[in-house]
C-alpha cells in the first residue's frame, strides 16, 4: 500500500466533510500506480539503504516500536 497525502496551500472548503477535488485524487492515484509499478520492476526504492543503515547504527533497530505498547505494559505489571 502506498499512501499520499493530498495537501493544499490554502484551506479547501469541504475538506472536513471528506469532499476533495477529483483531479487531485486522480493525480495522486496515478502517482501511486506508477510508483508501485516502478517499485515492482526494481526501478525505485522507498528508502535509501545507506541512510537506513546509518539510522540503525545511530538509533538501534527500533523493533520496540512494533510492540504496540505490549512490552512496556508487561514491564509495568512486573514492577
């Protein structure tokens, strides 16, 4: 799944009700499809491997963020 936020420079009336400009949605969908095709063909990546390795070296694996708080709840119960 590829997500793209639709943003504007000024407030768009009706955006709180879910109304959006059809052409903006169409362009976002086309972008997502083209990005998905390029990714599937190995022509693009969603992150830079070298930068990701650096982040892991600096901050660790961040695996604890996958726990949805369950690990921290277990630690609190044991205390």
